[in-house]
């Protein structure tokens, strides 16, 4: 299992909401499985879980925020990038992988 316990996320919103900048998160990669965990605005843990559908292409879901997301990573890349939708809100995110 590949764990990036000190990863950081940039989460941008398509509306006027404030972006998450340098927000700490944990990324767990285990074969085709991926989990992204971070503390949300309400202080609760948010977990996005999914699977790799193609080389470096992931689709994820989160029950905590009623979310769906995509992430993409080049082979051995230091970033995951994609889009998300949560209860009608939409945006993009980028995660910098760090151990």
C-alpha cells in the first residue's frame, strides 16, 4: 500500500465559495483502490473512495458529502487532479502527494 499521510489539497469551487488552499489530506493507494481523507468544514472526516478505471484514472464516491469525483495521475506523478460534485456544488481539485 502507498500512503501519503502529509498530502495537501487545493479545492476550487465553481461558485463564490472560498477555495481550500494547502488543505491537509491523506491519500491511500492500494492496487486499483484509492481513498482520499480530509477534515471538512464541519470538522467531520470526509472520505472519497474509488477505483482505478484505466492507467492513472480514478472515479470516487463519498457518502459523507453525497459526492462523486474523478482524479487523474501520470505514472509516478506527484499530483492527482480532477473534478468533483457534492450535493449540487461543483469544482476542481488538485492533490500534492507527500509522505
